[in-house]
């Protein structure tokens, strides 16, 4: 029997209640009464569930890593059930599955939407869509700390100098995450206002960027970004969900700076500069560099935005960047650059060791003195194997639902990597509203699978197939 830590989930139901209350205030302030009652429903429901979950948990039972994973997975199912209520009870006559699909898409920071025209949605519901992403991004970051035991020591050292993660250390890091996440959201909002973007759009985009989400407050990003200056600054703002959320904190507030706190971000900076340089030299013709820069930043941070700039010859490159992903302690998805790089370097060293047996090859990360051991390489390899299996499984399922193979393959990558469909991937006109029930359930499941980290899938399978 599962020993779920439902008290862990109660905090997020309180957050849903707070954001529901803010939507009520916003609706009254701007006289948006059309969907006002729906936020009262989500407010009451979330607070009641939070109270029940907090009061009735038994903390005396020791929890295993499998139970922790189950708690996180259960959260990805239960929290959207409350988050979807404003969609379901709105005036848009959505079925419950469509409302739940929209909520799951936002909560997993994917960005697939069943709304064909955002102009037909009132402002309070647009703000609710963005709020769902913000909560989902925070839930993902908290879950990384909650599941820290499944990750390697080098990742732990990039978060803290403590060897073990007891409850007090988890609480301390969670508070730090909440403050940093909120502060960076505010900073992005201020910068967007400074470059003359409307405050309402700035708020929604701030929620989207920090959470690595894909929802827009308008139909097209080109309706918001008018000048080259706005495009240039916006492209770099997208990197807030590419680098570690602790990067700015460690940079300014850690007195005794250690390479352990920066090694992943240093690799990401080098990786980003190399990719941008390649695009600047070889792919930016006809003054398209700024549009390419936005697509690059968006793909590498797993957001997926583009400016209706169709480049079918670059679709596969953008998809590869999506698969690689960004920082481990960011809201981006992907396999994570540091894992791909470590696995690649280890593989090269192994090949060279056979051709030059007398030489010694160090499996050391660039910019650091950190060596990765064989156990971690096994984990990285298994992560890629699980990704490939998941990718082809979803591709086959989507193909069976009468989606052409190319679209099914692209959509599978975007689903598992929690990245919105756009012109960068040749998927901007994909219709989610008219998908059949089976296809929507498949996408919902794999959006969650992509968000709980692929390594956890192996732990779940091991629990059921292999007995201790």
C-alpha cells in the first residue's frame, strides 16, 4: 500500500487557493464577472482539500523513495483536477476532458492548448492559464528537492554543501526556491514593462518564462513583440528557465564560492554561446538572426516560442536542442545538457582507451575538477534508453490515432520534453481540440511522464517487476 505524503501536496492546494483569490480580486477590479463564480469554486475546493490533507496524514510511517515518487505523480493528477475547474465551469462549454487537458498542459509547463482563439477568452481566464504554469513550475522545483535521493552527489553539491538531506534542510532549500522563484518572476515582469510591453501581457509572460511554460496571452507572440529591441531582450529573458534557479543567488550571495555551485551553469553558458555562434555564421540569412536567436533561446529552455518564422530546414535542429534541454535545477525539461555531455565524453574516452591503451583518459567535466563515476554514467544511459522507448511508444500510439508519422514523431518529442508546438518545429497549426479521447489521454500521461524525470520511471518499473 502506498504511503503518500499528502501533507506535501497541501501546500500547493493553499497556493491554488491564493491564486484563486487573486483572480477574484482581479475580476472585481476590472469588472470581469463572466467567469467570476468559477474562481470561488476553485478557491473553496483547494482550501478544503488542503485542510483535509494537512490534518489526516500519518507522519509516523517511514516513507520510501518509491512512495515519494508516487506522491509527486499523484500530485500531477490531483492538483490539475482543481486547476481545471475554472475552465470546466466557464462560459466556453468545455468538456471535462478538454478542461483537464488544458490544466495538465499548463501544470506540466507544456503549453498545448485546446483554445483556437485566445481573443475569445476573458482576461481573468487568460491570467488563470498563466497562473497554472507558475504553480506547476514551482511544484517541479520542489519535487526535485523532494526526490533528491535518486540523483547523484554532484547534483546535490550544486544545491548545498550538506551531505544528507534531512527534513530541515529540505524545508530550508524549499523556502529559498520559493523566494528566488517569486523574485525572478517579479524581475522578469519589471523588465518586460521597461521594454514597453503592456502590463497584462508582461505579467502573463513572466509567469510563462519562469516556469518554462508555453501559454501566450495572445494568439501570436508577434502581436506582443514589435521591435528588434523587444525581441533581443525577450530572447535573453527566456534563459531564466534555462539556467539553474540558484545561479543568480550563488553568484551574488555565496561568499566562499565553490566551483560546485557553478559547474553546470558554466557548461550551459559555453554550450549556448557555441550554438548561437554557429547559427550566426551559418543559418542567419536575410537579417533573420534575431528571430533565430529567439527560437534558439526558446528551444534550449524548452519553452518553444517562435515568431511565425517558418524554417522547415531547421526544424530537426530545434528539436535536438529541445531534447538536450537546460539546467537540472531549472524549470526546463529535456535530458539535461550536463548528462548528455558527460555520457558523450565518457563514451569517447572508452573508445580511445581501446585505440590507445597506454594513455590515461580522465572522465573530468570541463571547467571543474569533478569526475563522474561509472554508476552515474549508467543512470544517464538508462535515462536515454527510457526516453527512446517513451518516444517511440507515444509515436506509435499517435500514429494509430490517424496522425501522420512525421507529426506524431515531432509531437511525441514536444510532449515528453514539455515544450509547446510552434513554427520552429512545423507544428503551429496542430489542432488539439478535435483529438479523440484516446489521443488526449495518451498526451496527458506522457506530459506527466516527461515532467517527473525519466529516471523515476525506471524506479517505478523496478518496484513492480523486481522484488527485493
